[in-house]
């Protein structure tokens, strides 16, 4: 594990954030194992989640786990830790044979007003993730950017997080989106090594639109 990801792993423990992964982690390996073991045990909620084929194209095929209850380990996803309640939430993880990985988390709020509030909270967290990471980890360069709204159901918004460790010259790029249909909110994350110019932003917008359209 390189210096950047060692530092971010320490940050995870201090700030409750999920570390960026440039190579398949133990969690990624476990996700792939769960996918192989669970292919015949699909959740009845699977139809409301993205499939592997609906992720942005990758050099190697995507693998999707079954749909699990709750939220991923460490309270959720990078840039939005502990923001999505585990109750009434489900998630699916995605990975490839290379370094690309992702997750979708969906939750049903008690009321539509609560869903609106959660979307606002997640958008604030995603927009401010870069400065927070830099504050928590001196020496790391982290830039968050907004990439606009998608016209689907009650709306979806796309963000990116670009990180770099100048001492060892490594970079990671993550794309995020949060969208809503009534009381149901979904958050999608995609990540790999590289820069924003390497990210499939347009394809991720399509993935996001598909994710929100599948909500019910």
C-alpha cells in the first residue's frame, strides 16, 4: 500500500471516512466472493438497484454483489460517512479485476421532507469533501467539484473528488451522485486510480439517471 493510501487509512480511523482504494482491498475481495456466492440468492430488492452492466464501461467486466440490508462498513461511503441511516437502507457493491470499484446505497426516508433534508445533507458533504480531507491529512491535495444536476424524477446531482499525494505522485478520482424519487434517496460512488480527465463523467451521468429511474 502506498503512502497516500496509508495516510487515508489513518484518516478513516480519525474521521470516519472510507479510505480510497487503488488496488482491490480485503473488502473488495470479500465483495467479489459474496457476489460469486450470492448469484443464486438475489434479494427481492435487486430490481431497484443498478446491475453490473449499468456501471460505466471498464477495461475488465464489473461484478456486482447481491443487495444487502443496512449501509456499507464504516458507516457509508467516502465523503458521506454516517450520513445515511442504516435503518430502511440497502446497498450493493461493485468491483472489477483492476482497481475500479463502486457502491450504491439506497434509503427510504420516513417522509418526503426527510428525504429532501437527507439529499441536502449528502450534497453538502460531497461538495465539501476535498477541503475536509486536506484539513484532516496535511500534505494531501484533494479537490471536490460539482458537475451539475440531472433532470430525473426529483433530481440528481453529480460530484467528483480528485486526490493526489505529491510526494509519491499518485492520484485517485471518485465520482459521486445523489438523487431522489419521492421518499427514496440513492447515492452512487465510482472510483479508480487517475485524474478527473480519466473519469467517465458522461457515462456516470447515464448510470445515475438509470439508478434514480429504478427507485420505487
